[in-house]
């Protein structure tokens, strides 16, 4: 920058003030531009991302406080889907029909239910105190037609470790952060 000197002392002062003001305005504009560059990715992350087909946000599952008072034993449950707790997403069980993916825990330590096409039954052990749930024996009436989500459903049940009944329904954990979500049927 060049400083134009004037023969008048006030002129030199005014010239310096104008240049300083231009410099402050220039720096302010750069600061705004740099701030925008850093904020755009953050603001872009706030937009709703499109979910894959058959997947919904866990927050979209309607809550019903009455579910919390339902017992594990004796209630017939129908699978809604497979939940990834870390992503707070639920992949809906496919295909859905009235009689597919159900389970009922009986008082004698046995359970029965359906997969997509077949009946299932077995023995379980559960504790209301620590909410543990373990499938001890598992069987299907037939392995024919076990397609769609049936294999994942049956394997998830076999790997069950804990359960919880919330306002969204019955939760059966088959992994630390993944669970099956059922609604009363």
C-alpha cells in the first residue's frame, strides 16, 4: 500500500483513515467467507437424509405407554423390524402379512410363533430382574420357503441376550446395539 501524503496535516490523517477502513472491511469480508466455508458442511448435515427403501427412523414408530405394562409371557408379539440403535434406524421386516414373524412366550418356559412361512417353537429362559433372555432350544416345522427376513429373524432370536418392554414395544437384543422390535398382536 502506498500512502499519499498531503501538504495539509489533516489530509494525511484522512487518507490514513480511509485506507484503514478499507482494510478492516476487506478483513471482515474474508472472515465471513471463511466462516461460511466451515459452517456449510455442518448446516448441510442438518438436512433430512433420504433413507433406503424399507428403512424408517426409529422416531417414526408410534409410542404407546400401555405397552410398558404388558407382560413378556402370554402376550403375542409381531415383529416390526430390525433396529440399528447406533443409527436410530429400523429396517422393516419383509414381507409382512398378518401371520408372519410372530412369537409368544408361554409360562412353562416354551415359546411358539411363526417365521415368514413356517411355524417355530422352542424353549427359553428369561429373568424379569436382569431382563435376560436366552433361547435354549429352537426348531422350525420346516426349512422350506425360509426366505426374505426369516433367516435373520431366526438367527437373531437364537442370539438373543436381553429384553425390554418399552412404549414402542418388545425389544429383544441380539447384539450390543441391534435388536428386534415387536408390537403386541
